[in-house]
C-alpha cells in the first residue's frame, strides 16, 4: 500500500531546473487505468497548461487497452484533466505568469489505489547549464568507480 512508480520523465530534470513539486490526480476512463497498470504510458513529450482555472495534461500517450469494449471512443493522445485544488492552481498560475516558469510532468505513480501525477514548476536550462549537469554526472560516476574497487 505504498508508492509504486509507473513511469518518470527523466528528461525533465535535464532540461529544467525544478523549483517546486505538486501532486495531482488524473481524470481517466476505465480502459486507460488498465493500460496504465500495464505500464503502457508515456509522459516524456507531455506538458501541462492551465485554462479557465483548470489544469490539463496534453500530449501524454496512453495506449488503447486491447480487451476494452468501447475502445473506439478513447483517443490515446486526448487531453486529460488534472485534479488539483483551486488554491494550488491559482498559486501555480501566478508563479508561471510572474516568473515565466513551465509546468512539467515528472512522475506517474500509484499511491494506494489512486494514480497520481507529480508535476513540477521548472525554469528552462540554458545550454551551458546542461553541459555543467553532464560534467557533474560524469565526475560523480568516476568517483563511484573509485570506491567500487
């Protein structure tokens, strides 16, 4: 009854400096939940927008569940509503507008029986910041190799 990771967006931490993290629920249909249980989902190309006081996950790919009866009506790339409190949405929207941040999906996981999406407010990294990240990662690997033997 703990947290079971389904998928994560590893590129998000490389492309963005994550400043704050929120947890959101997803509005899903039954066959989509079954596909997620089979790990047939991708959030690498997904992004989040806020329209009319509601948050939406766009461009996430949940494959069609092959044994579902009403598969013809569910689009794998459809826009899915995120379940957040109004105060959280207002806080996120104000930070995005004032500081020109981006809302990025980070992880999708089970929290008990519920599917949760971890979203982060991030500032895009410049090319030299990405190079620093690569250098830091390589130096950490070299250090770990020294201690390994």
